[in-house]
């Protein structure tokens, strides 16, 4: 999973979220028209579409996140804390205030977001080369 952001009205906001499951690549893009009308609703809808997708389509329920330890982790945590109850979101944070793992437990479902680099300690490109998969479409 990866998040792309832009600076909008003086703050960083997510504009796309991409995820590759066993069967498909899915990219969620913020509704530009809704963003112009109501930024908060546009961001909430982007995250809601993403969360619904992972709840329905991620069989393993472990998602490796590019840059979870830094910026993306803060973005993920903010969205999760708005969507789920505090007791449903559990964080494991490194001593340097970096996310290692974020777990969402809702009813009988458990989804774990793990920092890719802290888990594998290799670049994404190298990882994709090992698996003979296409990684980034461009540098």
C-alpha cells in the first residue's frame, strides 16, 4: 500500500491510495469536484472506499505499507482514528516516534498494517526484482 499527497490550502492531504492484493492492483483517487466543494468530505470518501476495499478483498489481512514508519503512518493513523473507535486501533511505535505496525480490530476482523522497510529492510524495487514482479511504473 502507498499514499500520495499534495499540498492543498497550506496542508498535506491524501489524493490517492494504491494497494496491490494477490489478485489485483487498485488505485483510489480523491474526487476532485468534491474536494473543491468540501475537502473533509472528499478525504473521508477516499479513505472510506479504501477501507471498504481492504475489508472485502484482503484475504491475508496483513498489508505492507510503504513509509508507514514516517509520513504515511501519520496519514493512516489519522484516517483510522476518524473511522474506527479508539479501542479498535492499536499502534506499535518505535522509540523514535515511528510507526512499526498499526492494527485495526473490528468485530472478528483483524487487519495489520506493517512498515515495509522495518519488516524487510530492502528497497521496494529490490523486493519486486526478487519476486520477478513489476514494481514502480516510473522512477
